[in-house]
C-alpha cells in the first residue's frame, strides 16, 4: 500500500465519544494537514464512528445521546461526518469489521454506474461529490498513540484483525510531542512488518483534555467551558448526562 500525492484517503476514528471532545475532531485536522503537506495523498473525508451501547464501557451514555453530541460538535466541519452504522448493529462490532463495512460501501458507491445505490438513502458520511474523484478511495484508521500501544496488550486484539487493519487499511497515529511511537513499532514484529502502512503524526499543540476528565468535572458540578463545545455542554446539561443537572455551570 504505497501512498502518493494522488492517493485519495478517508479517515475513520472509532471510539466511545462519551462525550466527544474538541480533540476528537482536532485529530482529523492534524492528520489531514500532515498527509497533504507531506504529499502522502488527498484526504477527501472523515468519519466518526461511535461504539455500540453493548460495549459497556464505564461512563458510556446511550448511542442516541453520543450521536447527537457528535453531530452538534461537527456542525462547523464541512468534511468530517458521523456514521451511526456501528451503533445500529445488534451488538458490539470489532474495529476490523467497522473498517471493512465502510470501505466496502465506499467501493460499491464509487463503482455504481446504474444508480442502484444512488436510488437508496446515501449515508451522510459519504462526501458530497466523491464520485467525481478519480480512482479508488483508501479508508484509514485514525487513532491516538494509546490505541497503537494497545495492539501489544495480550488478548485485546485478534492477530487476524490487526493483520487486516494494518495490511489492508493502514493507520494514522496522532502522537504527543516527546513520545516515541517509532520505538514501540520497532519493538513489535507485527507493526514492523507493516511499518509502511503506519503514518505517525506529531501533535505539537498539546491537548490532554479527555472524555474521562470532562465526565469527572461535570459530575462534580465544575465548569467545562473552553474545554468542551458550548453547544455540546448545553446538550449534556439539558439531558442531565454524566451526573449533571440544569444548574451545572
């Protein structure tokens, strides 16, 4: 999978997004800038795919609320969109399957010349005008360095899933300044084998505001202004999420 300046790329981020923070979306901008400045390809779209409710992670509110907050947080973006496909399945879906579904849909949509797909409802995550894009579109997993490092956790990922994600899709890793993902990749036989399919992007503007931190502040009745989109915070208060009430600042 050799990327060139003519390669068309879509980025997909999977996760809880409970709640979605500005950094969740900022990662897309950082990745697109790097890919295009380095001549690695043209980023034609971004997808945020929240996990199914059955994932049962601590602090996970319902998919209905998480999807609503993601839509609110992305109102000002003209290229990053929500995909609720994962949340609509009967149970939790492995990351590999999430990527495969979206890649297959993109491929089918681009190849459709008789209007079969066009006559159906086109999901909002399909970029407008993508059919005018020459050639194929490669879907890549966008993640933080912590997800990359989780690949080494015994039993967390299936080997065949990692082979498919790294070999067929590739990943774009947003790393903190001062961290050393290259060393981590070197220490892993699997990651080293697919090194050409791993794009490391350093985030020079540190932002450690996580969903966990936001939930903690909200549950204690503390302000999250300037840490969270105002409209997302308003939504959280409206529905009393994360231990808030209507009087939370």
